[in-house]
């Protein structure tokens, strides 16, 4: 599968970054819900450290995805898509990108304001704080981080719902273009359709070029008195 996208299909790099971000959002949501229900004991620190490291990974992937978009052409919207829906889809994508940056950055900001412990990336190295400690702003930063995350979930669910509507109701293969390995199947189907169309046109051309039997010639070939 080609690395870059074209006017009809997403490339493998765009697909990989897309589904990795989706996976991280699902993991972060599940991990966050588990963390808030755990008792405040020392073992919970491992969950928070993992949550923060995954959040920083999501931020890195969002930056890579946005950077790749600068060099990767965006596939065209299906021809049946109304103009207002195409504009709405682009606005939704822009909001998703904004939230993919805002959520981990707000978490990083909250962690820096709280200054409870150094932030390590999967235990490999320390990540510097984003701001100086400020206990007075800690509650606001935490609330902003939580609300931004739930907004991201809502927008992502809306994005997924529209993809299913296009795929199964409008049947314009919008979702198929982003699924792994679907490009080869779509190309093969298009090739078979093209070959079938070419064969039909060739058959029609041959039928039209064969001269019809002349009635006069047929009469001349009859025997006298027949």
C-alpha cells in the first residue's frame, strides 16, 4: 500500500497515525475512568504515570499527524456529498485536531501546576514542567483537562457516527477509504469494473461494424421461380 494518499484513498501513513490516535483515546478514557475509582494509595501512582505517558504519546502522534498532512494530499469528498456537508466535515476535522493538542497540553499544564512529582515519559526521561507550580490554579486546570477530554470524546463519537452513515446509508465508501488494506480491494473492484466496461464497449463496436445482410443480395441468390 502506498505511503502517501491520493485523490481517492488515504495512504498507509495517514491510516496508521489515525488508528493509533483512536487506540490511545480509547485507552486513555478507560484508564482515566479506572483511576478515579481507585483508593488513594501508593500503587495508584503507576496508573497516573502511565496515563501521563500515554497522553504525551498522543500529543507526539498528533504533531506527527498534522505535520504529515502538510505533505500528504487529502482525498476528495465523494461526489455525492453536498457542499455544506463537506465544509462541516472539514470543520469537524479541524476541531478534532485542536482537541488532540488541547487535551494532553491541559493535562501537562495541570501536572506542572500541581507539582506533585516529576513527569517521566514511561520512566525513560523526565519531561520539564509546562508552567511554574501554582496551587491556586490547580483546580481550574484539572477541570479544564476533564471537560476538554469529554468534549474530545463527544466530537470523536460524532465523527465516527457520520462515517458509519456515509458507509452504510449513503454507501459512498467513506469509511472503507480509512480501513487498513481496503485500498487494494477497491482498486481491484475498480479494475474489474473497468475491464467489464471495456469488454462491453468492444462487443457493441464489433456488432455495429458488421454489415447487415442486403435484401437485394438475398433476392439475387434465390433461384428463378423459387
